[in-house]
C-alpha cells in the first residue's frame, strides 16, 4: 500500500511536469510565430491548449483523490496542496499564451511595426523562470525558488521599456497605434506569465518550509 502511495505521488509530480512542459512550449512557439511572422505555428499553439486543459482537470482530480483517500499529513499534504495551486497557475500561463496567439493573429495580417527585440527577451526570461520554478518544485529547492522570484523584476522592467518605446511610435505617427497597442498587450501577457512563475515559486517555498511568503514585498 505504501509503495502504491509513493507511486501515486510520483505520478502526480510527472503530470505537473508534463503540463509545465506544454505551457512552456506554447509560450515559446507563439513568440516564435511573432518573431518569424509564421502564422502556421498558431494552430499548433491552440491545439496544445486542449492538452493543457485536460491535464488541468486530471491533476486536480488526482490531488483531490489523494487527499480524500490517503489523508496525507505534513510534507505530503503540502506537496499535494502545492501541486493543486501550481496546476492553476500553469493553466493560466496557457491562457496567457492563447491571449498572445490572439494578438499574433492580428499582428501577422499587417506589416511589422518594428523588429521585435525586447518581447523575445521577455519571453526568454519568463520561460526560464517557469522552467526553474518547476525544477524547484520537483527537487524541493526553496533556494532556487527564491532566486527565480527575484527575476520577476527583469520581466517588469522590459515590459516598461516596451511600453515607453511603443509610446514614442504612437506619438510620432497615430497610424501605428493599433499595432503598437497589440504589442503592448503581448508584453503584458508575458509579464503575467512571469507573475504566475513567481506564484509557483512561492508555493514551492511553502511546500518546503511551510512558510507563506506571498504579499511580503521584496524578499531578502
């Protein structure tokens, strides 16, 4: 019985990782579509959302079953609770990738406003944060989680930089406003992905230390 329980926990960890890999791939591919102006990538991103939604339900059901039937305590209970919360954040990352897909479906029908530089950098950092947050979850590494939380400022700064640059385009030529606004929305969605990765890291710290670090401002 104990071995079977351990296998269930390992299976839950594997599902969380699989979902994390999918939402990371969704983000990477939709930004690639924007940079390379390849509209053919977008249906692939939408197809991955279906898999993410299925895993979202499957992970929640597994967590509820483990809590109901196994009555876990202490570390195992915190692990399962963290998995449920991380599951929600990953589903929302998938939603943000779909939001970017919708922006891309507009942007790829019109001439490019400018070469994309800061938006791909934002995406790279957000994806690195997501990967690190999942590594921290799997390895119970609260130090990596804390280090990853601190990277959120990099994403925020790039978002502000994108906004300032695009504002100059809009002020100089009002005809650029629709395209600039779409790119501003892309940067906002990427910033939200960084926020969700931060949430995952906060859940990891709670899982490992039993300490709630949400809403505490800058962490030392």
